[in-house]
C-alpha cells in the first residue's frame, strides 16, 4: 500500500486516515487526498512514504460529519495494516 493508494482511498470513501510516524508525529490523509502532519514545525527529516511502510495501526474517521449525528454513530474505526490494505485494494 503506497501513499497514493491511501490518498485515493480517503477521497473515494470520504474519510480521514490517521497514523503515527517518526518522532511521535501524527499524519492525517484527508478526504481531499492531502497528507498533513499538523505538529510538524520544521522541515521533515524523514520520507513519508518510507514511514508509511512501517505503520501497523490506522484510524479511519468520517470526514465532515455533522456534530449532531456524531453521537449516534461511531466516530472512528481502528484498523491494523492487513485490514486497511484489503479495503484499499478493493477501491
């Protein structure tokens, strides 16, 4: 699973995908297909594609969900790499 595969999945499923990377940072692939690292304050010392290859746990959350509806549905879903890879392969 590559970063571009994950971006395509996030766009088609309208989800944000979160995962932890180097230096205890969190990366978010948004439903617009943009990879962001909100806490990054300087030039990265890592390559995001390589970091993604080492990640084993992901969090999927609906993008742009109405706060009133949020209470009735699960907000996020935690997945291991094999589970997410099978979902990404089906897109």
